[in-house]
């Protein structure tokens, strides 16, 4: 506690890694969110076109089923993505420890 000092390059590297985490989370969620947005948009158009039908009563189970199907379809590709992400994270942690040890 106090034996090492944090310099600007350390803080910049930490901020860049925070951006990497945010980008990775966005890339993981984007296909599912985009498909659910399209489903909800089409259900809204259908509800406007025929207000007599109760589109939204079947809309919730449909979006739930579609979301689960999208997650199931994307699961096989998740392993490689997370493996690369964890590898980069371990390299980042090693670099941060080396920076802390070198600046102390």
C-alpha cells in the first residue's frame, strides 16, 4: 500500500481495458438485442394494422422464445470469443503487474 505509484500509462492502460470490456459485452448482446428489437417493431406494426387482434398477448411469449432461440443459436460461437477475451485479460493483468513492479 503506497510502495508503488500509479503513473499515466498505467491509468491509460486500465481505461483502455475498461473500453475493451464494454465493447465485448456489447458485441455479445448485439445480435440478440437487434433481433428482439425487430420482433417488437413488427409486433407494433401488426398491432397498429389490426387493433382488434390482441397481438401483444402472444408477443411476450414470442419474444421470450425468440430470445432463447437466439441465445441457443449463438452459444457454439461463444467459446472462441470468451477464450480470446480471457487470454487478452490475462496478458493485460501480467502487463499491469509488470508496470506496477517496474515503477516501484
